[in-house]
């Protein structure tokens, strides 16, 4: 690191089974067009309100975070980049001493920080900077005021939602141990917008499941205690490492589809209810009003989507639950559903709900996928930012996959908003053509 590694300016920007799960999946390996795991900082720093994310990376990393955040957030951010420069790459500087100095200065300036993440990047991995040792050294220095953890957001062989998985997995060892003799409790795992969490909490209370916590929590001190009595529901389909770490501590995953759309949300809540022996009548009474309201709201958008053909490039790892929702509730035809990684166990309930005639692909070979997409001429393409503009220029209608991660789309009250996200680009294209 240079004599004074820069913290980049903290810019104020404020169940019909189809057998689909057994079907062959096209595995693709080749050039990829995805963001790296640093992107997760954009939503995670808003979620954990007393956490700070210090990327140890290059100017490229700083630009990625600032440009992504600059257009998408309006609150004071809690992230920055300590820039590794040429001297560090040449091995001339003592990176650890410089990192300690940057962190000390940061914590002095921001006494509100309770949890500091050192986020690794491609450059920090290239120079083999041991951020886990740095985190434990700094944690000792700043305990008990600040915990320092680390994870990697590097773009090598990852996709952008893995940043959240790596961050949450790094927090699991920090979760207190729950007494094995205590009653069963529920932990919802995966960052959800606060408004969605509040709605979910009310539904769980309606079901009689009162002991519910969300992970990640809104404040670092509110980490759920974990033990053999923990039952957890994944709210996001990209949390393989986090789930593994929780299971290693005795927690049990409740198998369910993801809470996208009316069907996904009903089944997700139903999986929790059954695990807590909630009678069927109570489940129906608790969810019927919100479910029926959501069904009516979805009805407004179905005519715009029904029969339309959609192609998913692999990007966010949300593709399979989204495809299930669009196919079963909105009547869309799935041409191809690509996903960067397919966790068959976590997605088993989703795969069982997909129609048999949709092509599933895992991994990316962007040229092959572009060829298939052009040949299919779908009505709507869901893809990353880098592919959207060229495809629009070719006359295709696109939806940015990343927008689906930044927007609250889970739960009954958001089901119509989710549908509308797919209707909008189709309407925009109609206006352009008219
Ligand atoms: S972590 Fe790697 S892929 Fe991500 S912005 Fe930095 S250099 Fe680029």
C-alpha cells in the first residue's frame, strides 16, 4: 500500500412435480459477463446499519463500488476502498502496517462502527494479503467496541451475489451458541429489505411463530444465537456457504421454494409453519388475506406477460425462482433459464415446479448463449448490464438482472411489484415501436 493508502471519498449519495429436477442441464464454461462479489456491499451496508465495509483493492474496485452505489443509494454510505498501489504489488510496502493505520483512522472518525468488514479483492488476493490474520489482529485491538471480520469479494470465478454469501458465512462463527435445551426457533437467512422483513415478521406472528430472527440483523449486536434447535429458512437462493456454516453448528434448513410471487411465498411460509406444527386451518387464516390481495394485484399484470417468451442469461442466481414465478403465475414461456451455479439441494423445490420444456443451463459461455438467444428471438431477455445495451441495439427487450437484487421483490405485498418489473421493459418497447 502507498505511504497513505487512500480511503476513497465517502461520497454522500446518500406443487405439480414435473421431473424437471432430473433433466439434463446444459453446462457452460467460457467467457463470463458478471459483476464481482464487491457489488453485495451496496445492499449489505444498508442492511447492517452499524457495519462498515473496507475494500482492500484497486482503483478499479473503488470505481465499481462508487459507480454502482452512486446511482442506486442516497444515504451516507458505510464503505470505502483502501487502495493497493504499485509499491504494494511490487512488495515494497508493509501492507499490514498501512492497513492497521487506515483502520485506526477510520474507527476514530466513525465511532458509530460496530462491525468492520475487510473485503478482499482480486489485487489483495494477487499479493496474498492475509486479511483473516489482519482481521483477527485488528479485532483484538478494537474489542469490544468493534468486531473486525473479513471475506472475499474477488471477481475471480464468482458472481456478484456470492459476495453476500461470503459476508454472511464470515458472520456465522460470531453468532452466539443457543442452549441445546431451549425451544425451537426460526432464523430467516438472507438480506431482505426492512419493509419485507417487517411484513414477514407479522405473518410469522400470525402463524404463531413468535421466536423469529433475521440474518443478517439490522445491528451487529443482534446476531441470532444458533444451535440444534435452530430451524432456518433461506430467503435467497445464493447462500450455499452460509447454509453449510449454519448446518455445521447444528441448525437445520427447512426445504422450501423461495418467497417470490404468491405461490413461492405461500409455500415458503408453509414450510416454516409445518416445521412448527401449525395446524392447516391456522396457516390458511394467517396467510389468506395477504395471499388473496397479492393474487388480485398480480391479475392486473398477467395479460401483459401471458404467452410472452423469456430468456435468462446466468447472472444473479435468482433466475430459477424468477422463472418459476413467471411461468406458473404469469403464464410466460421459458425459453432458457441460465444460472451461474445450480445448488440442486437448495433449489429442489423450485426445480420441481418448472415446466418440462424449458432449457436449463449452468455456468456461462456468453457467445454460445448469445447465439441461442438470437436464434430464439425471445420477447424479453434478463441479463447483466454489459449485455443489455448491445441486445437492445439489436432490437431485443431486456431487463437488468441486478435490479431484481436491489429491489424489494419478496413476499405477498411485493408480488405485483415483481411482475411490474417485467412488464415495464415490454411496455417501453411498445412505446418505442409505436
Ligand atoms: S474485486 Fe476484482 S473483479 Fe471486482 S472490481 Fe476489484 S479487480 Fe475488478
